[in-house]
C-alpha cells in the first residue's frame, strides 16, 4: 500500500525581507518483500542503441564511446542510418578513376560493389562485442529514381525509391551473401535487418508514401529470405508509432516475410501525430502510451506473437539541452522502464554518442545532443542513468508506487530504483539556467522484509549534485565553441558516476531522500 503525505523538510525555513517561506517535501512509504513473487525483468532498455550514420563508426572517437557504453550497459547491438550511402562506397557501377592532370579512365576493378568500408564498419563493431542492427538505407545516387530527392540532414541522404527494383534486389542479394560469406550464417542469423527509416516522414519520397514503401519492403524482405530463410527482417521502422496496423495487414495479404515489427516514438511527439487526438500527453507518459498502443495493434493483428522493437526513441526528437543533457533523464528513463516492461522486446535509445552530424558538425558539447556522451567523450547524466539502471536485477517485484522499481539480483540480493520526476526546467533549443530545484524533494521510507535486518547497503545517485556534468559546465560559464584540453579533462571528471554511499538498514528500514530530477538506487546484496 502506498502512503503519500506532505512533510516539512528539516531545516528548510527560508527567510526573506517580506515573508517566511516553507518548502514542502513529499513522502512515500514503500513496503517490499524480498521473497515476494517475481516476474522476469529482461533489460529491454539496454539491448540496442542508435548512433550517428554508418561511416562515423570508423572514427576512433566513436569507438571509444562505444566501448564506454558497452562497459556501462553490456548492450548487444547498434543501429545507424546510411549503410548504403555513397560515402560508404558499396554501389558504384561504371566506376572511373582520375589522377591530377589526366583524363578519367575506367577503374581496373570492374565490380559494381565494393565492401571495403562495410567490412571495416562491421568488423569494428564485432571486435567490441557489439552486433549490427542493420537499417537498410539510404538510396545510392546511381540507383535513385530522383537524384534530387535529398533529405535536409547535413549529409543529404537520397530518399527516393530505386529507379529499377531489379537493381535494388541485386544489391540486397549481394550484400546479404557477402555478409554470410564473411561472418558466417550462424552469426548473421542473429542480426536484424530493418527496411529503411521512418518512411512516413521525409526520409522516404516515394509517392504515394505508404504504397511505395510497402513495395520496397516486399522486394527487400523476399530477397533476404531467398538468400537465407534464417535472416531476420522487419519494418515498417515508422516515426510516431505509425503504419503498424496497415503494414501488418499488407504483409498478411501479400504473404510477405516478417519477423519483427519496428517503429519509433519520442516523448515530445504530439497526440495529434501519434494518436490523431487533441490530448495533451505529458513527456513522462507519451512513450508508454505509444508502446502500449502498438503492442495492442500487434495483438489484434494476424501476427499476435511478433516481437515489437521500438528501434528508435528518446525524451526529445529535437535538440533540447534542458532535456537530453540534464538530470531530467533519470526519472524520465526509470519511469518509462516501469511502464513499458512487458510490452516490447527492445527499446533502443537514440543515441549512445554525440559523434553525430545530422544537424552538422558539433559546435558545443552541450547543445541537447541525443548521445549519452557529449563531444570529447564527456559523460552526460544520461550515461550515469544507464549505469545506475544496469544494476537492477532481472526479476521484478511488484510495488505499489509510481516512483519505484524493485528487483531481485542474481545472487539473491535486492535492487530498488527510486526517483523524483518533475518536468524539465526548460524546453527548446535555448538552455535555461536552473535557478533552484525543479520541484520538491521526495523522501522514501522503505520497509524491507526478508532481508538481513541490519544489512550494509550501497546507495547510488544521479541528480543535480551527483554525476551531473552540467553543474560544472554552468560553473565554467558555458564556454561556447571549442573547449581547451584542460576544460575537457575537468568536465570528464565532473561527469563521472558518483561513488556509492554506504548506509545501513535499521531493522529492515531505510529512509532515502531524492531531489527533483533525481534517481537513486538501493542495492542490498546477500
């Protein structure tokens, strides 16, 4: 039973020249029985991460960040755009070479496919224990039906259908066959192949959008399965949780292969775009509402057992420094996990790193980028949020709270996440400097049954004063442009995870106070 009351925070009498103010503090009692029945709690939020486009994975900065996030979460795969972009060099028929002062001439290698960079990209991932989640995009310029159908991203991918599906099919076949030859079917059969990215937006310029995307999917899925029926393929990879019901109806009607459903949503998507309603759905509920809706669409389809993968999601689809760079991410992330547990196989956070160029070359480390690490491998609070939540166990205990997750760990211990959600202190691209707490603190009175009465406890925190690099960046005066090496070193240190506090239970009881935008994790090991 959850008890909520308002208590006076000790020592919070704030005096001014005109009045005496009293800051309120919420209090919640939570009873947890360590031997209560549990349900499986797979870490669905840290299986796959998004990243900047394919070619960026060849950078050492990218791979450094990959290793950092792998160590923090043990994530299994990474998804990025643009494996077919011309900069990767896969498709180049009639290739010519030209040396200075000489006329262009036919290349001595007449092959229309070049897998050199593709091999380096996937080799680099696998060498770091990460599999590719292959988004099949975008259109090579020599294959595009419209060379001018360019997306607005800084690197301008071509978003048109192929001018000839026989050529597209041949490339997909050659691509799949090469992967199997290089890595073996036992490995490649564990990868996922997703057809395109967000075709309901301007990433796809076929006309009409839906019918032409379905044609692309049909060709791609059938070609992959013709290479090997063991290859795993899915879609529609849509934005705003769209198109799932008609997509499933289409593949059923046309008997097209499908192994998983993928779609995307962001917390600042609007109700009219996602649900076609005029509701005002807050950021802490939007992702869950969309996941639940798509989950139900699959249950009501001809494929009720298909896995659901939200292959891209986050707290904001735009650059909002008060959101993705801040401690707001702790309660937001924990609450999404609480709500979405059991509704989806995987939720793939966009992205693990700000080695990222969709809006152009990064100019400032804290501009509201999507990554867990800012430029120069500076840890954001969100990285520490993932580090903290990784410590949760894999069996969940039901608790009557909207601000807690309780789990049992592999060695019979207990791990309990506690948070104090409050809206972000600002929205939009311009940073709003905090002038005080985002809201009242929350005190949790934990009553823990079937644990050693006076056990030693580790208490991990991410909040404005713990693992929060923005506090140090603000204190620097938020320097614009390039940082000095000394500043980078200081910010990396400031962004590190705060060490655990060591506290003790008193007859199975523990009181933990969490500030607004704070996340805490109580770990009791046997």
